[in-house]
């Protein structure tokens, strides 16, 4: 394929495979070094998908690296979305660590992101024990919890939670 054709179709669909047993545990779509970003994120402690990260960490603990395999290359983004979904359906979502069958809508992504943020949120007593908190910091924390709870219940914009999180980060 020519360079111009490759640059017009930079996407690919990939599998993350466990080298210990050869089992595919994640299917994704990306371009550039996307398929390698999962292992880097797991090493840095970023948890976007707890099951996927746990599997990657187990592989690393065994002294091995995740096998990253491109299964479809030189795709447009719509082709990559379609083939990613087809791969997930072929293997079966229940056998993968993917949190959803393919790429999500923005509202679905926000809802899952809010849910993951909420599960990682330090409990209020633990947060207060880290250092003494002002009345306004405590109120801000409680507002964040309320906003995140509402976001998980109904898909909506995450801008208010982002601004609250920024306020909390600045005040801590």
C-alpha cells in the first residue's frame, strides 16, 4: 500500500493476547502506538478498565509482555469501528475484558467514566483523615459525590464534575 494511501487509512484493529495461554483478552481499534498504550498505562497505575489492567499486571508480574497483534490494518475510522465490533462479536464480549461491545457514544463513555471515577473516589472519612479540611472543601467534596451519583444514574455532560474535580485538586 502506498504511503499516501496508508496516511489516508491509518487505523487498525488489534488484539491484546496473554502470552501465558495465547488467549485474546481485549479487542480495540486505534492508530499509531495505541495498542501499546494499555501496557504503559497499566505500568503507570492508570486504571481505565480494571479487568484489563489486572490482566496486564498479572502478565507483567510473570515477567512477560502482552502480545499486541494487528488483525486488520490500513483502515478508515468507520471501517475500523465496524471491524472492531465484528471481532468482539466473533470472540464474545463475555470472554474479553472490554467494557462494551465496541466504541461507545459520548454519553455512554461519560457514564462509564463517571462510574469508574466514583469507584476510585476516596471515601469522605478517609479523605478528611489525609489532612484537616476546611468547611468549603468538605462541601465541595460532597457536591462532587452528588454530581457523580447523578451522572451514573443518567447519562449527561461531565463538565460540572470536571469543574468540581478541578476545584478539589486546586484546594488540596
